[in-house]
């Protein structure tokens, strides 16, 4: 018997290092109904979800972008024309164009144009589906500042009247009749295709522009999937195929139109500037020509002398170069004034009038791009916006750089002009014999030539600008128009059903293992063996009849057989004739000590043994009450009154002639000191001489020390553990008692076992009403 704890220690260590798959499978199998109902419920939910969820289709399109960094046929076709006036803006980048397609401003234009914030739907066979071509149209004549999302129920009453209902509004209206809803505004219903109106009920959802834009932006995906080419992939998700295709088409059209507007803005600005200058130069040229004519008439200068002709011929080349230099200086002065004028410095700069320069071209590209972006953003934000202020700051910085560049270029042309003037004056000074009148005429002629050169230059640039504008094409073109997939991408029924089955499996799994993790009470034998090395020597099933005298009244029951098994196991502990005392204790009250004491005593008495039950729980006795014994005189009286003898407190029990009891007696004020009475050792000695077994029903050891005081007399201690009542951490008490040796021959009796997956050490299986009668008969015959 001494090696029993050692074998238990080895078992305990082995079980700690392994996972009991059989136990886990048994737990899951025991809850098979949970899995069945969970999977069935999830499949029903999946079916309803797939049946009534609107389908979502994927609409795809591809755009080819003229990326200057990667090159494309689009750029090559237009390059020659674009070079005429230097009107090409910022370098096109496929990444930049993708970002433009993602802008909220572009989607807002689509929503406003197609009135996408008004959605029509109809309920058919319990399913509500969106309509693209409804039989009527709802128009917002005057909306409130912020439209709240509102759903209208519209139903036909008669040929000319409809019933409009919302949560806060109900009215019968005629076609074309205005009506006002506080959170939306003034509305109007107009017929569209009355043949489709029918008698059904239609739903119209009206939301704010901003809310609808945000919703559609989430459904739009713009990506450059292949970095080797300049193609943008657009994907749009929408429940109505045709409407989704039209939304994406409108988005691309607006993007293309906006791109052309941006490119034409530079040409329009240049053309306007040139026309203004042409008007002024034409006036000045006319004045000069009039002066020349008046001078000739006044001085009767019909023709110049040979000497004057020679002078004009020799100075003609200098005069031509001087005219060109004067033209450039005048143009640069006008452009400088244009940039410095507060009224015009927010307009696109006419860059084609400047000589070609790489640095200046880059500056102008950035400057004009920022101005176009500023105008675009001002449609949705104010000038006080931090974004607009940041753009203004960048524009101011670029304007300063451009002015510096213009001034530097102007200084260069001014030096050239002055040099040409000096050379021309020197050439004119070489001829001294020319009459004064002809000299004056030459000055007027030179001035006329300069104005003519400037006028011709501006006319040439005007033509170049007109040609450039007419040849402007978008930086992108659609190579794969929007097209919806035939099969919706959601809901995908196969995936939904598979997912529902998996969820149906995981829900009970989570509940079972969650219950196991959160459960702090003892549920299985394995839990006991993992928490303590104290051997389990008895297992008692749940008493469905709630009869405390189960052995006496149901001698052939499964519980009676379990007490017989416990009796057999006790024989391995109580080998000698002097080993007679069995102590019952537990962690706390309510774990079945009295029930076990009564039925264990009865099963020992049935074996012909004389058994005494001692009710030594002097704090909360329950043994005498369960047996229906008068408790007026008992153990407490014996310890304090010398007149009361041992035979006065021993009472026979009617349930068996071999059973007797010593009740607790009146509750003493000091139970612990009562158990330490000097009369107790002599009493125990006398009782051992009269009885074969003495069963002590002691208080819980986990609360008070009374049981430890009585353990000195006990030959074996049965520690009661009740399934789903005893806390797991309370097993540390019995483990401490075992390791410290405070109680000898310590064993655990598991009481009130209900769970099928508990796992009996003695092969009892499931007890109670469903027990197998043939199996129990064989088991009972084995213990007879």
C-alpha cells in the first residue's frame, strides 16, 4: 500500500506532459447537438443573406495615359503641333492622372450630373432592388443646406395622384405638384414611364451630395497595376450593371473634359493677352504710319535721294535686328506688368510669348498647373481653406521666380537692343551729306518698321495659339470602355455557405472551450489528477432521487454499487484490526460528507460490520437531521458532563441493526476546544473496542481546523470533492495536506458526478435512469 502514492505521482507527471485527445473528443461528441443546431442555424442565416442581399457587380475599364516619362503613341501624334507655341503644360504622369481620377471633385460632378443622390427601388417578392429607369422622377427644386438621408414610400392612388410617405410626412400629391419636406426641401414628382408604375410601392432614398460622393468613392478603385506601361485600371462596384457602367463612363468623360479645359486654359489666356496687345500695337502702328504720311506731304518728299537710299540700304540690317530686340523687350515688359498686376496674377500665364528656355518652361509648367488646381479646388472649398492657402503660397513663390527670370531675360534683350541702337547710330553717322529732312524721315521709317515687326510677331503667335488649341487632345483615352461582369462578385453563395459551416463549427467550439477556460469548478477526473497527487479512491454518481438513504432504499442501484466499490478500496487502506476510524472532510460545506457517511456506513453494515457514525461537525451538524435522530444529547454533552456515559450518547439506527450514531448534541460555544477535550482519547479507545468501523463526519478542512484536530485519530481520511461545486484552486488544500503529511492515508472521493465525459476510473459509464441493467447486474454479481 505504501507504493500507491508513488504510482499516482508518475501518472500525474505523465498526464501533465500530454494532451488527452480522447477527453477532448469525448467533450465535443457529448455536445454534438450544439454543433448540429449551430451549423443548421448558420446555414439558414447564410441562405437568407444570399437570398435577400442585393448583388454587387464589378465594372471595369482601362485608360491609356500619355506619360511623358514612358512615352506613348498619343504623345507622338500631338508632339509636333504642341511644340508650335510651347503650350505643353506639366509633364503627364500616369501616377498623377490616377490621383486625379481618385479626386472627390470629379466624383461630385458625376453625382450632380446624374443625380445619383436620389436612388429609386422597388420591393418584389420580399426583395428590394434598385431601379435605373423608374416610372417617375423626383426632382429637388430647392434643397436645404444639408439634406438628411430620407426614404420616401411612393404608391399610386389613382391615374393622376400618388401617396408620398416618410417617417414624419404623409401626403397625397398630383403629378407636377410641389410639396415640401423639412429635412430635404421643395420637391416635385414627374411621370417618366407610367406603364411600369403599376400598383406596387416604390422607395426613393434621398441623401446629401457629400454623403453619396463619399459612398461612391469607397466603391471606386483606381490603380496602375503594371508599372511598365501607362495604363490605368478602373474598377467600380455597383448593384445595377447598366447604371454602374454609365457612372464609370460619366466619370471618364468628365475627367477627359476637365483635362482639355486645363490644357485650353493656357491657350485661352495667351490668345486673350495677344489680342489685347494687337489692339494696342495696331493703334500705335496706325499713328506712326499717319505721321510718316503727314511728314512726306508736309515736306513734299516724293522720293529719297541716292544718298538717302544708300543710307537705308546700309542700315536696313541693323534696323531689322533692332526691331526684333525692341519687340522682345516690349513683350517682356508687358508680361512683367501682367504678373505684377493683382487683377491678373491669378490667371494662367501666356507662356508661349517667351523665348524657349528649359528652366523657365519648368517654372511655367508648375505655375500654370497650380493655378488650374486652385480654380478646381475653389469649387468645393473657400479661399480660407488651408489647402488653398498652401497653393497660394506656392504660386507666390513661383511667381517671384518667374518675375526674376523675366527680368533677367529682359535685361539681356535690353543690352542687345542698346548695342544695336549704338551700331545703327554709328552707321548713320558715316553718311554726312544727307539732307536733314531725309534724316528725320529715316527716324520715322525706323519707328514704323519696329511697330510692324512687333505686330507681325503677335499675329504669328496668335495663329500658333489658335492652331495649338484646335489640336489639343486629352492626355488619356479609353482603350477598354466600362463593362460589368456577368456574375456578381458578392454575395458569392458557395463561399457564404462554406463560411457558414465553419462558423457553425467554431461557435460551439468557442462556447465549449470558453466554458472550460472560464469554469473554475471541478468537472472531470483528469482535472483532479492534474491538480493533486492524492489518489481518487471513490466516485459517486448524481442522486436523481434525492434520497439520503440510497443504499438502504435502493440497494441494487448504481450508486449503491459505487459505495461497494469504495468499501473495497478502503480495505486496501484498513488492513489491520486496529485500523477502524474513517474521517470525512471536504473543502467547504455542501459537498456531500453527511450523505457519504450515511451510505458508506450502511454499505459496511450490510457486510456484517458493526458501524458507528460520529457527528463531529459541531458548527453546522446535518447528519442527525438527515437520519431523523433526536439531537438533544450527544458528543458535546459527553465532553462537559461527567454524569453522561458513553452508552448514553450511542443511539441505534433503524435502517440497519449494525448501525449506530453519536450525534453532535447542542452546539457548544467553542467547537475546537470541545474536540480537544481530554475525554475524547478515552472515548475513541472504548469505541474502537466495540465497533468494527467508526466514521467521523468532520467540518470542512478548507474553512476551519476541526478536521485536522480529529485527523490524529483517523486511520484513513476521505476528502470529498463534488463535481461542479468544488473550486479547482481548493484542491491545493488537499495537496498541501498530502505533501505535508498532516493527514495520513488521504484519498479523494468524487461526489455527485453528472457529466458523461467525466471518465470513471472503474468503468461505470453513465449512471442514473439510463444505466444499462445487464451491465449493472454483471457488476453487482462481481462484488457479491
